[in-house]
């Protein structure tokens, strides 16, 4: 008896999970020690080692979507060095690094304890304050990369129909040069019928528009906030790569201090091969701050939440990790449908009373009036007899 395999869409609908806790421990031990922050006086604080990662990490598949499931306690040692060579060391504990905090944003990361293990002195106290101020922000930005790397590394192992096995390490840089493989050409042709949406993310930073423009386009400055290699000639019709090739595309137009328009593609199992969206980054200079608006047009329908988290986690938290202060909480990120039948969320509408509620209210008024009229007549007669 022969068995007919299920279609990819049907097979990927059902639940499947993969336990990747050992890989996660290696990721934290490898990636967190790359974190380094600087003070205005040139002092440097960095993560020296990761001493404990306690918890469980899984990657699940349900209804053709990949779901990260993790909740870990992380303990690390940090080290600070002043310009005169003074060193300070300490320990930092984060009780919960989880999907709910990183992706759902239901609460902020909480540092359970941050202690100084070196003998205290005025110089060491300055380093300790720098560590308390900037290290948690840099850690938050790094944690936002964890679910992306998790999906990139292990996603293909639980997606039916994937021809490539998952890697065992971090995302590798995309190949440069060479001919485009034939499967990618076919995927690009079919992507013209892809339903897409627009995702928009905003933030306000205490920085000039020219400075932010340089951070986004200067090949030498991009790695300071992306924490990965970059390729950028900052000229129209030239290719660029961010996050070690995890994001790539071509510049369409650049207006210094005003706007950057570029094609944008994500190297991920969930992003269609050969498909590119268009990212427009608008910079609006105010008196003492700049509003940055990332508008990504062409996001495949169903990926809006994932891409919004990527933009917020990689770009906005990346800027925050190097000390750029986000002044005003940005309004909720939005997405709107550009093809297909489903419309995105619009502005909130005022509440409307249902006909049933209105009818019941009117009936109660009528009953109340009917009871009150006889009662008022009795009161009137009572007072008349008293006179």
C-alpha cells in the first residue's frame, strides 16, 4: 500500500517542536561577550563571561508559522576599564529572558542584581555607574537578536518542504557575487502575486538628522549599533548588506539628513526567496531631536508582527544600545494591507450602543414613569388631607 504525502501547507499546519536548549546556551555564551559600551570619558564596560544559563528553549511550528518558546535566567560577569587603566569587575543577573518580554513586550527586562566584586573606590564607582546605566540597554538590544537567530538556525528542520538543513551556528553572511540560483528566479517570478502589507515603526531620538543618516548609511558606523559586519557604499543603485548579510538589498535614492529609500530583503526561512520589499526611512529634524520613521512596503501577509519586531529590535534598540536616547514613546506601530481582501487596522471608532441596549433603556424609563405617576398622585392626596 502506498502512502501519499501531505501537501506542504497541510503538513506544516500541525504542531511540531524542536528542543534547542544546548544551542541556546552556546548562543548566550558566544554572543553576550561581544557586548561593549563606552562612557563619555572614554571608559569601557564589557561582558567578560556568561556563568549561568538556566531554562528551556524550543522552536515550535503551528498553522504554518514558527513560534519561539523560551524562558531563561542569565548570569554574567562584567568588566570595566577607565582611561587611566583602573579596572572594575562585577556580576549581573537577569532572571527572565523570554519570548514574552523580547517579542510580546508585555514587560521590560529586569536586572535582579548588579553587584561590584572589586574593592570600591571613587574611580571604580564611576565604572560601576556606567555599567548600571548602559549595560542593561545593550543586553536588551542583543536579546532581540536571539529569536531571529533561533529561527534562522533551526527553522528549516521543522518546516516541511524545506530543501536546506538548518545550520548549527549563527546566521552566516549572505554570499556575494556569482550567478543567482535558478530556484530563486522562480520564486521571484511567483512573488508578483504575493499579498503584501506595509509595516511602519517610529521613534524619536535626541540626535541630529545628519548624525542618524550617517549611522544608517556609513559602512564604518553601521557596525557600532548593528553589532555585525556591514557593506554600504551609500549611493543609488549600489548593493548593501546589514547584520552580516541577514538583511540585504539596493539603495534606490538617498537624501542626506532627510530620506533613505532602498530595497529590503530578509535572509530567513519565513521570507519568500527572491522577494524584496521597499524600506523608506524618513528623518524629520526638530529643535533638539529627530523623528525617524521606518516604512517597509511589501511585507508578505502574515509576517507583519515578525518584521515589526525586527525593525524595533534591530534598528531602534540598536541605536539605544550605543547611547542614543529615545525621547518620546513612539505611537503603536501600524500595518496596512496593500493587496488581498483583508484591510489593516484603522483608527479606533467611538463606541456605538446596540439597538438592544437602547430598547432596554427606553423600556426601563417607561416602567419607571408608570410606577412614579400613581405614587405621586397618592402623595398629593395625602398632603391634601393633612391640610
